[in-house]
């Protein structure tokens, strides 16, 4: 199967906590990344911070505001706004596509974008001029999410950018603010990051889906898999459009966590 030329890419990004906005290097990397592809018609976000079954879509008829799904931060992080247009047409297309594959879809008009969505979007598209809808993960099962992503692949033909927002390594025990954002990562974080880089570059979907058995330090890198799981949806959406090609867009570490992110075409 050959990919159709001109399709928007699919992204998997490591999204960071709200203080990402204060990291000049990472914010610049995200902003420059958005300049490597054309501005999409709209965006479907899948964040590590929204698990809900059945598949649920964020508000499309009213503005519930952002979801400040974190605690213990300075007030300025709760004052952040990201007033992107809503995307009711995209939501309807998502409902249609996933229903064909047996998924029931609900809409939650009280649900806005969580920090896994708006924190990176504010850097990728600071003008907040691209319509966005967020979709929940109904499971953490790798194959189930991959198949869900496959069902979403046709969205790319209408100009939709599909974004999986998680973290390439996510063990908050490694997070040490005293060490600073550029502190050396733990060996386990580096080992997992290196494995992920090679597996993605080689298009080894089976290994990525079976990462708990295939990756070094897998359970240390992801004590729980919710921050790795959005990658399954992104892989499915890219693979469903043709051959999978993954290119690292951002690399490095942030307080010991791998911020590696990929463009999938």
C-alpha cells in the first residue's frame, strides 16, 4: 500500500507539564516543528490524560474552557487560555469512521482540552486558529488503540492533523526539579529512548505494541502505559494510510524524561 502524496502527517509528541511554557528550547522546537508541514484544516488530539470508554469527544457546541488537570503549580498556569475554534464537522467524521469499526461514540459538552492537548498546541499553533477536538482513549490495550487509529486514517484525506500526545518516557520518580531541565537522564530513560528511536526508525510496529516484552527498562520508563499509549493511535492512523515512515522531530530529555517526538508519514 502506497501513501497518498500530500497527506498531513501524524504526530506523536511528548507534551510536558505546564511549566514547559517556560522552557525556551522546547517551546522553540515545538514552534519550529509546526513549520515543517502545512497548516491543517483541523486537529484531532489524543492525550494521555483522557481515558474514557466508550470513545468520547470533547465539546463542539459550547466552550467549557480548558481542563487544568494538575495541581501544585503557580497561579499563572491556571490562567492560561487557548481559544482554538471547535470542530463539530471533524467530530461528526470521527463518529462515522469509528462506528464502522464497532465503536460507540459519545460527546461530552462539559469537556475542554486538557494540558496534554493545549500545552503543546499553544507552542505548535500559538495563534489558536486551527479547530480542535479531543478524543478519549477507551482502553490502554495496544492493539485496540492501534486499530482505532487505523479507523481514523481517512481523516488525513480531508486535511486533519492527528496528534498523539504522551511522553516517550514517563516515570515521575525521575523528575527532579532541583537538577534542572537539562540534568542527565537516568540510564533506564536513556536505554528506553534509544530503543524507541531504533524501533520507530525501523517501522517495527509489532515491537512497539509489545514494548513491555521488547523494550529495555520498559516498566521503569512507563510504570503505567497511558503516556505511551497515544503512540498506538498515531501509529495506526499513519499505517492505515500506507507505508509507515517515522522521523524524529524533537529529541533530548527534560528533567530526565525523554521528550522524543516523531513525525509519521
